[in-house]
């Protein structure tokens, strides 16, 4: 038997004996809504239900519902997401760190964003920059 045929045999054996996740196990591992949740609700531990110890509900505490969520419905994106720290049309502080000094300026966010999102900020009537949301109403220029 050639080495290639032997390798394929082992691969086939591993593929047929590997444990498989079932849809039921996956559904149980997903945090669910403990009650009906309206759009815009900031999630607390009391809003999250789970049947598994493999789920870390604390990872989504503080996230916000993007739409109405019914009791027992899975809590996953895009139905929930991190809170927006920058709102479109709102004033933001822009910071640029370079060579040991910081330059800061005010601007207006053109789009909304959560922590780590790239957003465009208008500086004046003709100039704009793109930066990364670093905090509430704070955009960092990379």
C-alpha cells in the first residue's frame, strides 16, 4: 500500500470517528433571553438564560438589543451587539498619538460606532478623517 493511500485511510478513519456537534447541543450552548426584551435594552445577567456551563453570559452583559427579542430566543448577533459609543452627528474628540506627543481636536461623527469600529469624522466643512472608536465620544487616529 502506498504512503498516500495509507494517509487517506487514516484521514477517513479520523473523519468517521470524530465527535460531531448536534444542532441541539449548539442551541443549548447559546445564551438565550430570560424574558421578552425590547429594542435598545442593555443586557444584564438577569436577562440571560443558559442551560450549559460552557456558556459565558458575562461576555454579553452590557451589550444592547438591536431589535425585539422574545423569551428563549438565542442572544446572538445581529440581534444584539456591543453598545454604541459614538453616535452619528454627535460631537467627538479625536486623538492622534505620534512620537511621544498627542494632538487632539473636536469633530463630528458621520457614522455611529462601537468600541473598535472604524468611523469617519468631519473636522470642518471640507476635511474629514477615519479613526477607531476608543471610548465614549472618543476616536483614535491610528
